[in-house]
């Protein structure tokens, strides 16, 4: 359902275990097939999933021109505002998690430690983290991940052009950060035909691993 703030809320069939606030990637909106599959899959496993759009994407939905994402400070503030809104009006004391696809996950990881001090924030979920721009492995976006305190799972396709497995496993990352791999997956986890896996298989695996991480943080 769409709530009064224009966010997509996917409710579980039973009382929720917790709330996951989920942001989209740079180019696709909150109702993309990828975002829908993750939200519906996690809701089926007991999580309330709330998807929102950054200001530039919301303007595009309202008929504005297709534009580049807002700069990081504006994206980070938008994420903080959304989580504060969820915590104060809708969460009902439920444990909170944040995350996102690609750029949305990066923004979530950037704000996570600052949010954890004031909220019951249990963890961060990054779905296809953009470790570097494609073809530019020297332009790393990992500095904050070396000191990350918030429990964080990065789910990455093994052949993701934004950070392949052989590259990522050599990065110095904080102990709070877990890595999990989608076999032969690209940036949206789509596997090669020769892998024998379908895109739906890959998305289902991502949901399974993400659910395990969220439940692990509840028990921590």
C-alpha cells in the first residue's frame, strides 16, 4: 500500500518482527521489479518493509525531468528524515533496520552509525554496494566501511562491475561488516545463463540471506 507520505509499505501476514526502511538505487524507482521482489519476499518472512524515494526521484515521479541524483548530503538527510518519521509515527516500538539497492545502500551505510546512537537501529542491509564506478577500481567508496560500527550485510553479485568478488574480498573492511555472494550475479544479481540460475532464483536467495541477517541481529 502507499501511505500518506507517498511511501510503499509492504506488510507481513503476521505481526512484524521489525521494520526495514529501504531506499532505491540511482536509476530505478522504489517500485522497480528488484525492489518489489525484495520487499515482498521479506514481508512474506515477517518484516514490515517501507520503501521511499529520494527527492530527485520523487520529482521525476511527479512529472519532472529525468535528473541525476541529489548530492550525498541531501540524500543522507532525506534518509535520516524518513527514518525519524518511521520511528516516531509508524514503527510502534519495533526494531529498526535500514538499507537499500546500490546507491540507496551506500547512503544507508553512511548514516547508520550516526542514527544508531539515538534510535534502536539494529542493522544495515546493502543490496549490491557500489564499491567503485565501473571500470574505475581505484575510485573506492569504502573509507567509512573500514570503521563501520553498525552491523552491516553487503549482498553482492560475484561479477558485479561495481565490485567483483576477487576485488572486494581484498578490501580492509570493519569486523561489523558481513559479505555474502550471489553466484555469478551482476549488480542487480542477475546470473549468467550458464550458471543454471534464473533471476528469480537469485532474488529469492538474496531474500533468504537478508532475512537470516535481520533475524541474527534481533537475537544479538
